[in-house]
């Protein structure tokens, strides 16, 4: 099984679009966890569940909000097939119907299950609507995701041919078939935008529960919203906030620290990111803010000096951020290219 675990981790890392460097001080292991054949539900607070696929492929978190009479869902997973699995699995925790879906942002791993929910309100930011009604399958993040799927299948196929150990060969074969089924699920995607939009703020009232959907500013994308539960001191941040840096390829690194500052003004003591477990060490937000400011400053200096994006990505030194931790010189080329784009065209 150690061989299979390494194999799975390699495939997931090759597909991942969000770089979560650290996730310290997560919820205690004593919280309620309900597992189905496709999902794991971890109760964060008061019938608010973190939903994660048990399939060992790249996917996003969803949030399942079980109210007195209904369910509100945040994010729809990576494909319609994964969204259908989620809907089926939710029945393990409640018989209540799903009456609304909230999109935290437009990226494919969070919103390309939307088409399964076209009979209920889908709520998102105006920017998310614009992106999903446009040409989302031509977005670089999605194109790179498809390329990653193809590369993983090619690598596993080659590994299957080369493997001589019968047990390991069977493991590779099983994972290859599972991954192919996952990748083929992308063929079904027909992007569906939100049919209810907001520019700044919206509040849902479900029985005694108040659900605030808030745009705090540009960050991971131009339309990230957080879903805030004042009574529970809980916030779902999507990919806007992690315990470490996020994927920056569509980001607004120059504005991101201020957006996180506005997030910190909310009254909460735990946040659920778009990938990984809940985070209770809120000091991580300070560390990430410092990292983004430093990354922007150093990249801007290199840009002004005429350093190419490729050279900047290889040589930029962010190892002073030991608490993130950053341990090697250099950073993602995609991150530097995005910062250079913003420096040339700020809007």
C-alpha cells in the first residue's frame, strides 16, 4: 500500500492548482465525521459540514449547511459526476432538500458541477457570472487542468507497461482505471453561471440561521465571496484564504493583503478553505499577508530592472518567510507572470 500511496500523491500533486503550504491547528480529531462511499463529511459547527471527496483525485471542498427545513450548499465540485455523488451522499446526513447553491468563485474545480443544480438558485458574484457565461473552458486554469489529466493518464499507462511486480502492477491498473473515469467526467461539463448575483453582500435567512455572502475585495480571483456564519463564528473562504499561499495565476496579489485584512475584521475563530481541513490558527492570515506583500514588492523590483518572468521565478528569494515555510529560492512561473501582467495593466 505504501507504493500506491506514493502513486496517488504524485498524481494529485500534478493536477493540483492550489498550493497550500501549511494547515496547522486544524479542528480536533474528536469532531463528528460521516463517511459514504464517495464523501467524507466533517461537522465544523452546528450542522455545518465540510464535504470532501474520498476519491484520490484533485477536487475542491464543498460546504453543506443543514438548516431546519433545507440544505444550502457552497461550491459544486470539479465535474457533474462529482456533484451528483455529493448530492447522493448528503442524504447520509439529512433528508432535507438542497434549495440553493453558492459559488465561492468561478474556477473549474469549484463550479463545474453547477449544471447539476440548474433547478435551484445558484448564487455568485457578478464577476463569477461574467467568467462562467463567457468561455470558461478556454481559461488557462481549466486548460492546464485538462493537460494535467492527460499527462497523468500517459504517465500511469507507461508505468503500467514498465512495472514487473504483479501486486504493484495491479495497483497501478486500478488507479489508472479510476483516474480515467474521473478524467472522462470532464467531457460532460457544460458550464453554468450563477442565476442570482451580488456585487457586495447578500444575506440568506434559513430558520434561525443567518448566512452572509460577502465580497471583501479582489484576491484569488476578481469575484471571490466568503460565506459567513456570525452566530457560529465560522467563515468559508474558498481559495481566498488558506493557512499558506494560494494559487496566484488569476490573483490580485497587490490587493490581496487588504482583502484578507477585511476578512480578519469579521468575528470568527475558524475558517474553512477551498481545499484541505478547517484552520483555527488565525495568525496564519498575517503570515500570508506578509508573504504576498513581499512577493509583490520583490517581483515589482525585478520587473522594473528588466528581469524576465522566467528568471524572476527562478531567482526570487522568499526564504525569509520561514513560518510559511518557504525553504527554497524561486517561486511559480505562473505567479510571476500574473504579477507582471498586473504591473503592466493594473485593471
